[in-house]
């Protein structure tokens, strides 16, 4: 297993968190960072110990020593930044949501295939040990046939016009930032093709969704999802079947504990695995595994999963009449 030369495009909050994960992950070499100004790139590089700092993304992607680029820019920039990397022969880990819509995502995936490059959405939840254990329990029939899933992701976020979360030009809103987690969760445990999708939303004055609720109906099951910036929630998740249930601890998408119950709500098994670094180490290791194995796609975060989630988010926005700038 050779060390992987990582580059980061963007120097915002999520880039800082990811860089901390890189620092603590064996086999990750903090090689390069790119920003829109040389000063910000150098400051970030000095803070985390990156070897090179580039004052433009265009300059960074020309560096042939880079093994993979983590894209940490706002959602509205994911498409152009990913395409820039792929066009220049760079493998990509792109922060979620990977694109604004399915059309952008399809072009990104087509380009990765054309260039024979690795592409993965940075859905870190799908790489975490407790998440994988829950999938294992369900697939082994430990809760029988899944019938019901409930997952929420709500934060109370004070309105700030300058915050990307409220800016349509940045791909703001709860759907792409928060709902993507419980939606991904639901499709993993109940299936990628629900028979019916019912949704509602509260669109704010800036034209982005501040909160939303989704019901996914399957032949013999359904999922209930709530997400948004307007109310605080405990943010747990539960999957119930005809023989038992699985409960994720608070902040289900990044929690370290999951519990399996029987049909009398008695604990059968509980798994707790504390983070070794900050939780991002698991998706970093998955990228390392893929690159060292010559894979162009992750088994844990396959393109089909990313596509299925995006298709449903597109349908929701179509029903809400919500478009981002530049969309037809």
C-alpha cells in the first residue's frame, strides 16, 4: 500500500476538518492545497503541513504528483471544479452533495469513465464502522424484513445572508446540505427505487428550502425524513422490522454507537467504536483502498447510490418549484 498524495481545492471550514482527518490517517501525504489567492493557500498549507500551496485551482491540477483531489468548495462549484480535475487527469473525492442536479452529476461520472479516473462522493457516513455493521445486521435478517425507517437531520441555524446555506447561488438550502444524509440512509436500507415520494418544504425569502419533509413509500415499507435549519432535533435514526429494530445514537450520520433490539425491545447487541481521528479517516482509507487497488469506483459509495439520491432530490425540487441560478 503506497502513500497517497492528497490535494485539497478550497480552504473553508470543511477543508479544515478534512485536513485534520488526513493528518491523522496513515498513508495520507498532505501534498498540495489550492485556493483562489496565494495568501490563503499558503496560510492553509502552513497550518496543516501541506508541501505545496497553489494560488489557483488551474495551477494545482497541473501537478502530476497529485494522486487524488478532495473538492471542498461550495456545492454550486462542485461540477466545474470536478470537471477541471478530471480533464487534467486527477482522481476526485468530491464533498456531498456531489452536484447541484442529476444532469451535472451524470456529466461528471461520464467524464470520470472517459478519462478512466476514480470518482467518489464524500459521503463519509457510508464508510463508518457502525453504519456498515447496521447494514450487515439488516442483510443478515437480524430484524426480519425492514418495514419502517425514521431519520432526521435538523439544526437551528441563525439566518445570515452571507452564509452559503442561505445563498441560492452557492447551492444553498437544507436539501443538498442536510437531507442528503437521511435520504442516502433510507435508500441504503430500504432500496434505491421507492414507489412513491411525497415531500413538502418551507422556502425562505432567499429562494432556498429552509426545511423539508419526505415520505418514501415502498411496497411493504416506508421511510420518514425531516431536515432543516429552523428547528433543533436529536437527529437519531431507527430501522424497524418484523423481528426487531436498529437504533443509531444521536447525530446518526456520524455517531459511534448502534444498537440491535429484538421484537420485545430487548438489547441483542450493541456496537460502539470511537473515532480514531475525527471520523473522516474512514472515507480517507476507503479512497486509499480504491486507489491502491486500481478501482475507479468505491464499493461503499458507488456511483449508483449517489445517482439515486440525486434523482430524488431533483424530483423534490421540481415539485417545490425551486431552481438554482443557471438551471433551466
